[in-house]
């Protein structure tokens, strides 16, 4: 049986799910990277597909924007569909000035202004980390493909239009980039005893105003997709 947000049946999702924020990017990945993809979910336009890549079954599904949204979908995949690995393939704004548009980042850990972790009853501040196994494999694959991938901390924000200056503070803490989902994904993975990794491509530079178009973000960030698929 499905869930409130997913009409797929048990077994419709592979053990590994690639999760972009944009459902249309999920459709792009399914149609351009997977063999014989089939649509297994489309509730609220959050498209989920399962197919094969180099003979291995793999799924891809959108998460929507923000921690509440990815929190719902990753929770259901981990706890209702027996998914073991979720690899976020998302976009981010740079914080570290050594990064450039289209640089690829692997999120080793995530800082946040979110209260998402309060639900777990931990007396302190949670600092969720990725799966080391997935990270190690992703770094090795990035080297093999000649992708100069940066590894480090990212900042997951609950607010996109934030009136409080944050960039200088984040730079002092050596944060690489800014996005909106990784913190919740890593906490859900930790709670479920599963694996997660965020691979992010820099789509905009808040210092210069340079940014990619929505279509470019959707269809041209293929280096991180190649790395993510190698982990399936």
C-alpha cells in the first residue's frame, strides 16, 4: 500500500534513490540516464521513476523545496519502501569564494537554522553527517571522472529570502555553500539507520549575481548525476 504522499507499491523503489529537488529534474534524469524508466509516483506532481542503469535497478524522485518537503519524502522512502540509500542531487549557492558556477560539492556535514532536529529529543545541537561509505565512493568516482569535487560542510537554511546577513558568518565557519534540504535528509537517514549523501552543483554566486537558468539547472548539471548513479 502507498502512503499519504506516494502511490507506489512496496518494491516499486530501488534500494538507491537519487533525489533532486525539482520533480522535472527527476523526469530528466529518468528519461536521459535510466533504461526503461517507469513512473511509480506522481502525487502532487512529485514524480518518482524506477529503471536500470548499467544493469542495476535505481530510482529517482523529486523532493520539492525545503526541509519539510524532503523530510516527508525521505522519511517515507526509508521507513515505508525499504530504501537504503538516498543521494540528493541538488543545486546550491556558493559561500566559499574559491568555488565557481558548476563546481560540484559533496556535503560531509550540514549546519542549519532549522528546528527539524528537535523532534528527535536530543538535548543539544545535532550535527548530522553523510554516509562515509557513500562519500568515499563518490570522491573516488569524481577523481576517476576528472571532477574536482570539494568536500566539506554545507548550510541548510529554512529561509531563502533571509533579512539577516549570513554569508560572512558562514565564511568564517568555512561553509562551502548554501542550500535548503541536506540537514533534514541526514537526520532522517541517521534516525532510520540508513545512508544519505548530498551532491550539489553550484548554480549561483550571491556575491556577483551570476546564476544559471532553471533549464540549465535542470538539464546540464550532469557531472553530479554521473557520480550519483555510480553509487547505485
